[in-house]
C-alpha cells in the first residue's frame, strides 16, 4: 500500500501509479506518459515534492 499524506494532489497519485507500473522513470518519462493532461514542468515540480517527502527515490 502506498503512503498518502494530506497535501497530496490527484496528480501526485497519478505519478505514483505511473511509477509503480513502470521501471525506474524520470520525471520527463512520467510527464510524457501523462502528456495531454498536464505539462512537464508541473510533473517535475510534483516529483520533486514527492522526493522531498521520501515517497519516491
């Protein structure tokens, strides 16, 4: 079961799902998979937040 914290967004959940279903991926790769629905800069920002919270490596 994944961790959940109150500040997490729906995008954070989608990023974590993408990372769980894929090999190690960069924020660019995750952003590419989510393309059309969110911009890469936002994915990078949220990935950094998840790293800071130690939810991803």
